[in-house]
C-alpha cells in the first residue's frame, strides 16, 4: 500500500483513533470493498496511512484495506478482544466444510477432516517445533511472547479439497504446493501427506501415530515434511514476536529462517534436534552460486524480494537466503540477533525505502559489505 493521497474523512477518523484521540482499545467497525463485494468487519485498526488501513478482527485475521476501498468507519462502545479458544473453535468449524473436527494441543487448534491419527501426529510435530523454536531463541537472548490466541492449522483429507480451499487466496498456485502460511488468515493449511487410504481406519493410538511417522520418515518424504514445518515456522515467527505480520520483513530473513528450522528429526519424540544443522538439500545450490564469480549476492538479497517470486530465480534465492542466515547465526550470532530485534520493531504500512535495508544491515552486521561478502562466499564454499 503506497498510494499517496489526501486523508479522507474516514481515514482522518482512524488517524485520530491511532493517535490516542479516541480509545485505542475500543472496537472499530469498517465497511469496505473486498473482492468487489461490500463487507463490514468489526475489530481494531492496527495501522493507518495515506494509502489505507489494516484491520485485525477477533479471529486474528488481518484485512489490508486500500483507502479507495474504505467506505465507512465508526468506533463502538465495546472493547476489542481476541476470541477465546472455545469461540474460535466454533467459528472455525462454521467456516470450514462439513466433516471437520478440531484437535486441541497446548498451543494449537488442528482442524481436520482426515484421520484423527494424522491430526494427532501433526499436533505432536507442531508442539515439538514450538518448544524447539522458543528454546533456540531464548538461548540467544531473544525474548519471545506467547501467542495471544491458539495457532490454527487446517488439514484436508486430499490435495483436491485443499487446493479448492486455497484458490481464493493463492489462485491456481494452490494446486502446486503442499502447504502454506497465510498472512491474511494467520493459519497454516495443508493436506494429509500419507494419503487418507493409508490411515483411514486409524484412531489416535501411539501405534497408529508411529505408522504415520514411519511413512513420513522415509527419505522420499523428507521434502514434504520439511515444507510443512517451513510454513509452521513462518506462523511461529509472526505470532511469537520475532517478526511482525504485514510489516516490511525482508524476504531473505523470513525464508532463510524458515529453511533453517524446516527439517525435523522424526526419530526424536522430544525436542527438535536438527536446528542449526547444514541443510543438505539447499547446500549444493548455495555452494554453486557463491563459487560463481561476479555480482553482489548479499546486497542483492537485502533489497531484491522479487527474486523469490519469479520461477527462474526462486530456487537460487531460497538457497542463498538459507546460506546467509546460516552464516550469520554461526559467525555473527549476537549482531544478527540485534538486527532481528530491530526488524521486530517495524509496523505495517510504514515501509522504509529499500535502500535503507542496506544501511540497516551495515549498522548491525557489517559496515564493509565487500569484505563481508568475501567472508560469506568462502564460508559457504567450504561447508561439507
């Protein structure tokens, strides 16, 4: 949202709310156009700029609204609050197709219409990731926060039903990926990777869960499980305070961190032993790229988010984003933690110019980018 315009009366009201002129804890009701339909939502305005606003609703969804799509705004007497677990569960089941159930864990609501055993397996996997993620950053001096609402994962019985669910948000791309995290809904969506027939009769016993674990521990399933964990890592980063949803998060940071955590050790029922290990899938590509002469890999990663969105450059960009995160966490851990803390202070709709990303990196990590790049290339090229 970067369309400059004079403040409309509606935006002026919202600016007053955010400035403290009206109670910031009260509920805001906005009427706006969404997908060419007029809708009204009640929540709290969390960001406001000339270009538009972002409304958070009690189910933790965030609605970016362009100024030209905003029709009306008012503030209600009620106080904004996120939905409690019971109310959120009821809302999820009302929204999803018939046949869905919910499995609760300490931090998650797992909505599923596949086998109960698979839902339990995913819940266990996610809780292990949660513990590993929090402990990893705690040991490095990063104080994360508890999610303000249960984290939601939606698991479909097959790829076709999952793709239909994802199409409004992802378009035809929904059918080509096995799972995704949505900034809009704050949910992870995926489908049963084992195939429903493999576990159709399974309950939720340890034997059934072990059978699923055996299926997904096979070498050919590594990439599938890693992708699911990758998306769940995004969800954790945006709900535990490491990153801020819809703020200016450099893609190399977001994707590199998700890859850093993405491969679990499925033989371990406690913890997450693979954090910080070399990613054997990404390493060969990263080594090939850093050994290529010419260019400025680091500077380009800092400012060029588009390379992650283009088919011809995406695989290279993901490999390099993992490599840079790995290098920083191994060689510059304190500086990188301070850099991440600084990024976590950003707020939606207030994106700095892209050039400031380089200055920010130089301030927290390395003032001499040429020397830093040389060190980075040598380090990655020497990994085994």
